């Protein structure tokens, strides 16, 4: 809805928040696996909203689930965010929840004293039996409050005897409602909510209590997270109310699904941020693409810099429905970035992928020997730049450079039928290649350039009244061994005269075999 002068409600809300309350957001992943692209998008939206409003964006590692905790996962999260360029403002002091256990226990003790939480001594066997019975009756599984009315003396006796326990919140009667910045008004009957565990039997807090305590103490103004947490939000609001704390704004983002609309997983290909790095995606391209997964700018523009995303982002344009991950669209976006990148920079990025291929001589002896013989000092980098320049407009990801250019580093392997142009027979192809070989030998080394070669060969075609493809196709196939490749003039210039002539001779020999 717009005001009298056409100002949107979101604009009014933003102005209010900026003038009244400092914007502060957070990304709070659990280190139980690599940073997933869904997690990166949550971090990105938090970052964009905070920076758009002159606010602060912090990182908090929620590592209280010690059974699933992984130190390598925590490292992966930090490396993934740093590589992607999603900068958090507390780089000098990332927050780890395991360093704050006593704080959470203090607040749960307060809830016990207020009567808003209680000890539960039920065994796993009893809980499992209870759930099975509820499911059999087609009831929603939830705790039956068996321990809610234990007397003070009974509780003290059980604690004295060392009986294991958890501490649960006591859900009050009534309704809980809130306004989600994406989903709108949400209302829940509290009867539908379970008495959530706050402190586990190992003394560690659950996500629910640690999360809201941290958000309160760190003055988080907006909780922006995946909508898989939407059902838990009423419980969190109840906890805020129990403590008498100010409740932050909530925005629950649509999930990212696979093309078949199932949960995105490894069976669909790469899903972790560092996997995309290893495959040769640019961080700017990945950020650009995932920003559009669930957010529509409302224009035809598809390529956005980070600063443009900060300026344009809006919760009003975030959709409620799940977003579909499309690897082909990501490849297109990445290709757009690769075409614009400086050639020197692109060569630096390609070099590790090429060298990782070269360091396995048992896979390609010819490739390694050619690498050693052809590159000397600075010539190596110049040669690489010339090769990469040929393929820059065709690359979808940096790792494609290996397969796209390997014929420059090894003698191409192909069937002689590839040399045939349309209905031409191999005898005609051989004659054309022999003619070409004789004529190309006449070109001085200093004139062996793309432009000169193209002018010279097209002149031959015109003079001899050849079908253009009848001469150019076998030349290109002989040089590259590929069905698809750059033009023969481009390839020949990079290969040089000696190597180009050698490959044409090899093609003639192949026909004679």
C-alpha cells in the first residue's frame, strides 16, 4: 500500500527503523557440514539488508550440538563466506556459543524460578512409547507433560539421586501471532506447540534458548533465516515474552530446491560453496545468482554487482514460494562474468586448473613433455594468455579451460572421418590438405598471424574456386581434433607455424593409414 505521495509502506518502515532503531542482523550457522548455497543466501540477505540500512552484520557459530559438531565445518563456513565476499563486522571476534554455556543456563534458571520451565526426567523409552501411541491415534507427537506437576521434594530427590533430566519450557495457553516481513501475519494456537527442551541432558542448551538469548544480548533487530524455522518462531516469541524482552522483526526466506522440487542435495551436483569454488565459479557470479533465488528485482536486469544488490534489495520482492536451483542459469551468469574479466586476471585463475592437470604425467605423457619443451621463461605465460583468450567467450566456468584447450598441449586424437567435409571423400580431403600444406609453407614466420592467414587462405579458396568448408573444415579438424573449436586461423596463430604444419602432416598420414 502506498501513502498519499506514492511512498511505499516498506520505505516508511525503513525510515522509521533507521531513525529509531539501529539495524543489526546475523548469520548463525551450525557447524555440522559445509556451508551450503542455501546458507550463503541467508548470509547474503542478512548482509544486504544491514548494509542497505547502514547497520551491522555479524557471524555467530551455533556449536552447541556437540554430537554433530565438526571443526572442519566451522572452518568451511568461515572460508566460504570470506571467498564469497560476504563480510561480517566481527571478523576479529567471531562468536561461538559453546563459550557462553553458563549464560544460557542462567537464563533457563530464571525461567524455572518464574514457573515458565520445568524439569523432565522421562526416559527415552517412555518418550518413544508415548510418541508411538500418539502416532497410532493420528495425533501430533508432543510431550504429555508427565513431569510438569512434580513436587519440589520429588524434583530435589531425583536430582540428588543423579537421575538424568532435561529442562522444558512451559507453553502457555492462548495464541501467538507475529508479522513476518515475507509471509505476512502468522497466528498459531499455542495448543499446537510442544513443550520444547531448553537444556539437554548433557547440560548444553538447545538452539531455541541459545538463539533467542544471543539475539537479545547482541541486540539483533532482524532475524532473517530459512522458512524451515518458521514453525519454531512462535516458541521463540513466547520465550521473548517470558523474559519481557523486545521481540525482533522476523523474515523467513523460501527454501532452495532441486529442479525436481526435492531437497537440494549432493545427488543433484555441487551444493557447498567451496565446491563451487573448486569447479571454477567466480564468487561475484555465485553471489549474483543466489541473490536472484527467491528475490525478483522487478526489472529485466540479471547481472548485479554487490553494491547494486545492496541498493536494490527489498523484502517486498522476496517470494514466498521455494526457489529452484538451475545450474544452467548459474553457468550463464558465470559465463557473463568470465567474458568481462581482464585477460591477465583470467589467466591467473586458469593456471591452477591447468597445472593440476599437468601434474599427472601418467595420464598424458605427451602433454607434460610438450609443456616442458614449448614454454621457456615468460613465453609460458604469453602462450597461456593467447590460448585462454581464444576460449574466454566460451567458458562457463574456469575448470572448463582444461578440456577446452588441451589440444594445444598434446597431439589431438581423433578418427580420420572427422576430417571429411559434408559429402567429400577422404581422397578429396587428402588432396586439399596436401595443397594447403604446400601453400602454408610459403608464408614467412613473421606473417603467421590470424589476420594474414585468413587473408591468404581465403585468397587461395577464391583463386582455386574451392568450397570454403572443403578447405577450412579439414584444416580446423587437423589442428584441433574437435568437432567444435575456434576458427583455424585463430588456432594456427597460437600453435605457431611449425606445430600447425606438423598437425596437418599428421592428418595426411592418418588418411593414408
